[in-house]
């Protein structure tokens, strides 16, 4: 990896994931919970988070692609892998790695709502407000990070670094 700075240690992530899991366990008692992870970035967070949710739940994944100017608004988003379970009348928890502009989450939230979900909430490991373009509700936030490009714990830079158990600020040199 090029020069890097540790931002979230394994201990910090573990502790926070446990707290999020307890809160979600409390909030979703009696619900019809379906956790939907956003591939590829959320795979590691999802795996750790669901182990801390002490409720019956189901798991599915989606994958989204954005076209056009990917770093600015107006990039068209589409599902390149759809949900496979029936989402009607389900209480859906979107599990995201990081929310940046908010465009991906806004699209997915709207899509799930339109498909007849009973409730849709989001749990994001990282809320990065630097480039937020659309207002999105994130009910469960692991960490707020002001800015910078982060990698590790599922987060990538050109499909690399996903396998690290900690989150780093990537400084290209
Ligand atoms: P948004 O639509 O701009 O909110 O983008 C969200 C997606 O962009 C995330 O799910 C990530 O896949 C990717 N992304 C945004 N910021 C970062 C980052 O700092 N590191 C790695 N991926 C990021
Ligand atoms: Mg992602």
C-alpha cells in the first residue's frame, strides 16, 4: 500500500460493531428483519454485524453500479445484482460500508421502499459528510469521518486493500 495512516483500529471497530449490534437487537425485537448488504464493500462489516444481532433475521445482498461521471452527481445508478428474497412487508436494514455523496443510498432506499418493504433503515460503518449531495437518513452510524479516501475492512481503492481488518486513510504518494 502507498503511504497510509490508521484511522479505525481493530479494537475500535469490534467495540463499535458490538454496540451497533446491541442497539439493533433492541430496536428490532419482534420485527421481520432482513439485512441487505451492499457488495462488495460491506461484506466484512456485514459478517461481523449480523453476529452481534441476537435475533432471527435473514441476509441478502445487492450490488450497485454507477455510470457516467462517477465522482459527481448525475452518474446514473443501477442494480447489477438485485435482492433475491421477497422484500414485501419486511423490515429492511441496509448495511453499507461508507456513505459519501449519499446518491447510492438514496437510490437503494427508494428502490426498496417502492418494492413494498415495511420499513427501511440504514446501518453504515462510516458516515463521511465531505461530499454529501443528497440528504439521507442513516439511523445507525459506526463512525463519522470528515474527509479523505479510506481503505480496508471491506473498503477498496481500485479493488485493492479490502482484506485488511482495520481502516486506513490512503495517501497516494
Ligand atoms: P456515495 O454514493 O457517494 O455515497 O458512495 C458510496 C460508495 O462509494 C460506497 O459504498 C463506497 O463503495 C464508495 N466510497 C465512497 N467513499 C469511499 C472511500 O473513502 N473509500 C472507499 N470507497 C468509498
Ligand atoms: Mg459500497
